[in-house]
C-alpha cells in the first residue's frame, strides 16, 4: 500500500512523502539525489530510514524541513504532506514557523549545528522565544528544565556553558533539548548517534525513546545502522540510489529481507549475520546521483541481476501476501527471497 492511498481523505499519517523528487544541478549534470521517494510516519511512531551513504536519506529529510539550498537544489516533484497539508505549497515564512516548532531536526555532528559563541542556554532560549514568544526569564527557566529533561547533570550551571565545554554525548543531548524545546510533533534525527561511542549511543537512543513516549511525537530516524533501527523503529524504508527499494514493518524486514540490497545490508551486520555466517560487505559502491545505472539501479552490485534488471526499472509494488503494506522494488521476488 503506497502512502498515496491515504492522502486527501483525512490521512492518519503525521507525515507522508509521495513520489518526492529533489535534484541538484552540478558540473557533472543533474544529481537525482531523491528520485521518487514515498514513505509515511504515523503519530507517535518511528520510521527508520536506512541505506548506505549517498542514497538520498538526508536530502529527503532536508526537503521535509524546507532546507534544500536553492540553487543548486530544487524539489522538482511529488508531495510532502504534514498533518494533511502539503509543505511544498508553504511560503518561506510559514516554513520557518513550522521548523523548530512543529518539526525539529537533529544532526550527526552537534558541533556544526551548535553555535560556538553562544551558551547552550542561549541557544535553547532563542528557539522558545522565537516560537513561543515568551520573555527571557521564563525562557531561561524552560532551558534549564529542558537540560534536566535530557539528563544533563547540574543544569543550572550547564545552561551558562559553551558547546566546547561539553562532551560529544552532552552536546548531542543539548541538540535534543533544543529540538524538543517547542514540543514538536515530528522529530527528524539524521544519524544522531553515529559520531558517539557505543555506550553513549545507547543512552541517546534510550533518551529519544523516552521523550518520544512522553511527548507522543513521530520520529524519522536516519541511520546506516540496521541494529539501531531494530532497537527503535516500527517501520523501515530501505533506500538505495535515490529510491526506496523496500518498505516494511521492522519485524518483517528482520525476519526475511526481500530486496537483495536489504539482504546485503544484513550480511554486513556483525550482530545479525549469525554465528556461522561470514560478515560480508556489499561489493561495489553507491553510484553518484549524476550517473545512475539503467534499469534497476542496484543491478551492477546485485548477485541475481538479469538482462531485464539492466533494462527495466522495477516499481515499488506490494509484496504478495503481505498484510502490512510491505512493498518491494525488485524483478526477482522469488529468487530474492531465497538469497
Ligand atoms: N548540495 C548538494 N549539491 C549537489 N549534490 C548533493 C548536495 N547534497 C547532496 N547531494 C547529492 O545527493 C546524493 C544523496 O546525498 P545524501 O542525501 O546526503 O545521502 P545520504 O544521507 O543517504 O548519505 C549524493 O549523491 C550527494 O552527492
Ligand atoms: Mg546523510
């Protein structure tokens, strides 16, 4: 079931991407970074978006935020429906109001997203003063409360510190505090734990899950790490070369990945490959977005590709027998299932 089927008639989704296309112009030609992406998030649920670096995960998220630099980028097609309204029809002013207030985003490297010359308190206060129109003293109290909520010790002192005085894990907590400070209904987290060591990573994921339960917000969690997805997501979109190649409930995907690319991702996971299976990385590389192969974009790396795969692009279609809106873009469903 495509996300389309729900659109326009009182959608139950918080966010729906329908056939989104975001392209960049460059010297090498048009980069089709996001090239027909559909997925959806229900209120309170987490969608995991996975795929190797360069598959278009971040560009899709930045498109939702209205943060694609233009030029060179442009959303050239599709829809982004948030709470029943197409964000692509919003003015820059309306998008500024939505960003931070209704949809917040956190990034992999908090040091680049935080401003080094302002205290963490100032940066939280700026967000709430902008969106909520409250005065400084109340904003400061709210900032301290938010730091406490994200588990930062001694928040009354930390509120006056600068980003460089904090550890990587604490900085990511500050980013989450900023993101959560206006109670967004959607949080987009783009590789939020990639730069952190494993213990801190687990703490941050736990924190996000706890805040999500309290606030009932939807989460889009972008990661190249399937183990992280297993831990937090209900649904998963597997992206490759600007497209969703498989879209499934997390249990279905982990039980039996259907796309050869998904299978390849699992084989490269130490925890999930199983004791007797050798760890394998998928041979070859994600093609540049200016030069996608003909037919199925995965065919040069696919162990079961045929002539048809080289010629004809597979559509993302419902998987036979799937009860849960699972979809797959592969010409060789049967053989893929046996991989
Ligand atoms: N500002 C930009 N200008 C040109 N190409 C871009 C720009 N941002 C991203 N791209 C291209 O879009 C493709 C997808 O990138 P991205 O969404 O960042 O991948 P991911 O987040 O999955 O690693 C890449 O090929 C990248 O080079
Ligand atoms: Mg990215």
